[in-house]
C-alpha cells in the first residue's frame, strides 16, 4: 500500500535524457524523458491501443509516437495523431504525471495531479550553500518493502551492530532514545556524551579527543529521510545548541521510492559543514557511505525474506517506538486517501 498524493524521487536529473525510458514507481510504469525543447515529461507507459509501452516508441518533437501503430501523444498525454482514416478516439490518452526538477533530482507526483504543489517538495537546508560541501550521492535498488527502510532510518540503535567498522562506537550504545512526532513525520534522536568518535567520523572531524555525538533520525511521510549527525568537542554544550567552531555536522538525505511492494529504489547524498571544496574528502565520504549502505542492504533484504516467510510471530522491542508510530500514521494517511474520490489527469 502506498501513499499516492506525495512527491517521490523518480530519478537523478542526469539520468533522464531525450531517450525514452521506463521507470517503475508504486507498481506503475512511467515513461520519462526530456522533449527537444527541454521539457521534462512523465507519461503512463502503456499505449491505450495494445498497451505497448510508449518507452518502446519514439520522440517526435514534443510528442511521443507509439512504436506499434503510431498513435501519437502530446506532453499532456492526449492523443494528437492516429493511424488509418478514423478520427482520434476520445479515450485515446495516457496519464500524465506532474514532475519537477530540484536538488539535482526529478520529483514525481503519483496521485491527484490537481493537488501537486512544488512548494511541498522536501526542503533541503544548505543545498548550494557555499559553506557546505556535498557528497554527490548515488542510487541503488534494494529487494525489500520501503517500510523496512523507513524502519531502519528511524532506528539509531542498529548502527552499533550493523556498522561496527564505520558509524558505530561501543560506548553509549544504549543511550536512551527520544521520539518526536511531527505533522510531517517522526524523528528519533539521542545524544551520546563524552564518547570516542566512530571510525568513519574520526577521519573527518577536526578536533582531538572525545566528542558529544547526536544521532538524529527523521523520516517524513511517506518515505523521505534526513539523518543528521553532529560531532562536537565534548563538553562544549552541543546538546544545548551551543555551537563550537570545530563542530562537525553531516546531513544525510535518504529518499526511498517504492518500485513495488517488494522492491525499493534508494537515492542518497550528504551535505557537510566543513571543507566545502575538498573533492578528495567528498570522494572518500561518498565511497565510505556507499560501503556502509551495502551493509544495510544485506540486513534489509534478509529481513524482507524473514518477515515474508516467518513461521512464528515476530516481536517488537522498546527501541521500536518511532518506527511503529510512523507506520501507524502512514497507514492512516493511506486509508484516508482510499476514502477520497480519485481524480486523475
Ligand atoms: S499499440 Fe500503440 S498504436 Fe497500437
Ligand atoms: Fe544503517
């Protein structure tokens, strides 16, 4: 079950060109491309005649021609040319999805097009801020339901077991979690005080000695996450919002797009508050982060199988509060959407 009235990431902007291509989102097939005049278009990827995907056809100027019998569709999905001598059938149209390019990503609205408002796209603080560096991200497909990923991204505790050589530190791994329910999502955070910096961060931070570390894990509906890591020299008051010159902040953006109930496309990148122009640092962080995410993939794909094929009931723990609250609210939102009349363009 998916929330339709929401912006999802369809692709990296650099991966969409004037070649027709099919992407699958929420179980739907979408044909996405740029027109000769640079417009960004996403159409239902199924010709209404014999359902050949439009992505198997051709771009003709600002239209797409079906590769089977030539029905031709404009950017709104309306058929504008038909083969033979007959008129264009009134129902010869395909669905057109609102799309918008921002932050180097193509965002797509999968629900009622009249409700799509680009002001509702996830806001990325410090994007293109000259004081902040960016680790250009990547994407990968993971064979699991997207909610296993939202679970994972509301769970600071898993780091101690899954990412032992990178993000984890042994001390304070049982520090208590605080859960904040917001209108647009859930955040789980904790401070770990006077601890040795974890190996991944030790290579980056610009101070010696122990740190006060924040793990802030926040997922917004339906499946867009901000993971904020703060490492401040210990005792400098970071938990009270005091900022020290050497405090390191990394904002990790993690956007999940369900492909189907059992597959999710994962997009990510990070922003950091130090050495914005240091490309070597960006490359090192990008590579390390990818390795860390590969550790999550092994867990998530195995949990997907385990939860699907379980022969005895699973249990919940006290650390699961944020995830369970998120799931409850999202399923209410999805149920509400199903009660509303569907208006499709
Ligand atoms: S299948 Fe597209 S025109 Fe026939
Ligand atoms: Fe992880």
